[in-house]
């Protein structure tokens, strides 16, 4: 019996040290259909719960790394042109994207001592510029830049900071960000992520052995087990939770398996104002990966190279998922116009 216990302990130790499992990829003719599990009423209930959560007006504007210290960056958010730049202390500032002098776009302008210098005539614009060019509330969380420009929901008040989900410490993580535009509304991006059942079919190169834990899941939280593919033969199983801290955000958090605490944040930022059609939305995904393994510490030292691969993988997945989101929008608009 002692030998048996020792053998089991050894196998458990190996499983802990080596997260990769031998999991040959299932061919389509043997892959279990998930259409019965992906009940429209279930997805709609989760989406309705997400849409009830307030943003307090905060929307993602850009990746933190995209806002330089000496130049401006332009974005369109909820139908408004927005200019982003950094103050002398490194904090992010945001303001209207047109110069109040003659309306020049404040794109790629010089920033000197925290002040934007308009490219047309050098008009200085900053935190203390007169009221008709007042700056917007902005927030840099270390990975993403937010601007308070969206609608503040009925019964809610603007807040000083956006609603943020839990993240691993950035000093112990590798973070990468991608942003992709699509013709749909923010709700369609969220609905796509609230349907995890499509993963093994739409992304067989990336996911397999996906099973939603119905006993642990609620309209406010999806709990599932899934294996991340490492080619056709091996995979890394994890357990994950999907939650929505606000109506424009959904977060996947790894709760068991390799990379516990790692998160994938998906944010949907409308380009146009409410009710404008065709609607355009920017999907921003931030992957913040962490691990206690020694090899991950080496990977952090190679972060610039690792991020290239992370961004490529995320872009490949969203090439499929944006088609999904656009189709949801197309069908909803067609039904509304009948």
C-alpha cells in the first residue's frame, strides 16, 4: 500500500510540475455537438444580467502603452473625437479632439510639459485650458486607458474611476492588448463571450474538451473546464470563470490549472453615439498572464517577444469571433426593420 501511495504521490507531483497533458484533438466526426447546451434563453439571461451592470460612463479608449509621453493620440469614442496625452507626472489626460481655435484635429501633436501644442498654430491646450475646451475624466489602470464619455445609466452617478475586475500584480505578469473594429453593438461582443459552447467548434485549433459546469454557473457567472491546444496532440487543461463587471466588459479568470489568476478582459467601446446605425464598435482585449513557474520568470524577461505571440493568437481568435458578433447584429437589425 505504501508503494501505491508513493506512486500516486509521484504522479500527482508530475502533474503539478508539468501542466501539459496528452489530449489528442478530436476530429469533427467524433466531436460532441454543443448546440443543445448553448440554449439561446440561457445566453440571453446572462446577457441581460450583464447589461444591467453600470459603466458609470467609463469606456476603454486605448492601451496604456499606446499613449506616448511626447505626442498625442486620437480616438473616436461614443461619437466624439478624443485626444489623449500624458501630463508631466505621466498620468493620462483626455480632451476634445478638435482645437477650439479653428477646429484642427489634435492628432500627433507635440506635447511639452504636459501641454498639447496644436499643429496648425501652436495653441497650447492642457489641464487648465479655459472651460469651452474642458478635459474629460480619464484613468490609466496600467494596461488600459479609460475615458468617462459614455452614457451614465439611469439612477447611477459618474464615478472617479471605472469598475475594474481583479487582476494579478502587473509586476509579476505579462500583459498584451489588441484592438479590432467591427460592425456591431457592444452587446454583441459581450454575447459572443457569454457563449463559451462555441469554443471547441469555432476555434478547434485553440480549445478542446470544453464543458460548462452547470451546477456552479449562474446568470452572473459562467464556470467551465477547457483545454488550451498545443497542436493536435497536447493541451493544457484549466478551469475558468466568466464575469461581467460592467455592461461593456467581460472577464475570463483562470481559477485552477496552469496560470491561476491570469485574466482575459474583453471590452467593447462604441464608436458612434446611441442609436446610430450601422453601429461600429472597437473590441479591445487585454490578456494579463501570470504563473508561479520558474519558466514564466524567464518569459517575463523576454516579454516583448512573448507579447508578439500573445497578440497574434488573440487576433486569430477574434477574426472568427468578430464575424460571430457582426452576424448577431445583422440578424437583430434585420428583425427590427421588418
